C-alpha cells in the first residue's frame, strides 16, 4: 500500500468517525429537546413529584384499584418515568390538597370519584354527568354544552381527556383528567395520551384543552379502538345555562 492510499484510507476513517460523532451529538440534542418539550407539556421537570388519583375498589377497605384503573396507572407511570419524575398514588377520598403545586393525573367518573367531581365542578362547569341510579337511555350520559352523548355499554362509550391549570402562572402544574363513562374508557384515554401527547402538544402547546374521545366496541376490542370525536374545550369550560325544553339531545 502506497503512502497516498494509506492517507486516503486514514482520511476516510477519520471522516467516518467525525460523522458518527456529529450524528450522535445531533441525536442527543434532539432527544433532549424532545424531552424538555414533554416535561413542559406534562409539567414534570427532572425529579419533580406528581399525583395519580384513582377510585377505591368498592370491595376493599384498603386502597385497592380496579383492573382497568391499574392499566391506566401503568400507562401514566411510564410517561412520568420518561420525564425523570416521580409519582405517588392517592385514593380519591384521601387527596385533600390544592392543585397547581404538583402535576396530577385523575382517573375515574365524578359519580364515584370525589376528586374528579371537585375538578369538574371547578374547572369544567359546562359538563354534566347523568348519575341517576334508575336504568334509562340517559343513564351515565355526558352533557357537554347543549350536546348529549349517551352510553351504550360495550359498544359506544365516551371519555373526556383534559389538560387544565388552576391559573395563568407559568409555574402552575397541570391537572390531567380522564373522565369516562366506564372504567375501560379511563384506560383508553390514558393510552391515547401516551400515544398522542406529541400531537396534542403541537396543537395546544401548554394551554388548557378538553377533547372528547369515543371507545368503540370495548366488549370485543377492550381499550384499543379509540376515535377522536371533538375538541370541546370552549363548551366544557362555559357554564351550562338553566335547563330549557329546547335543549339539544344527541346520541352517538
């Protein structure tokens, strides 16, 4: 091998090494930038604390969580870990602190989850959940503004996914609500957030939002088939006027 060939080979090796180093550096910068965006969206800087608020299983005195809520917590716990943060699981009737200091993920229906009911009353005055115990077509239905979304158990079930803040301060931590008509819908919404948080962040930034999702045929597909129905932020945050005979009813 001549001197020129050796120099050429050496130059190629050095160029390849520098290219690999540059690629590693760029990928690292992009990964860190993506991580910072994710942390900002979830309000979870490094080593921060967060709350996972869930229902108690009616069959147990201790903090026993129903199966679908456990799966929802697993989805959320993975997101929290990716942000380099920590989580504490709290029962809905034991969470008595204000919101805004720590990011909160609240899973469940306001019918049985006191914490969810408090958040809905304070932050989403445009949403009502039919809690009538008697069977009927509107049992469990959501009313969002003038629209009504009825539950067909196992076939068509709705869930609200919301990112809300207590105030306008940049330091306020968000509360994420997963308010569904059945337990499987909470798991579906948590999975939807895990899969689509980048898309939601691009669309809404760090501003509050409320989206309505539909879980399709859960008796066959579980929480896997989820359809985006509508962005209902404005309707959900606007108080519902006094009932009138002309209220609109919509079954989907």
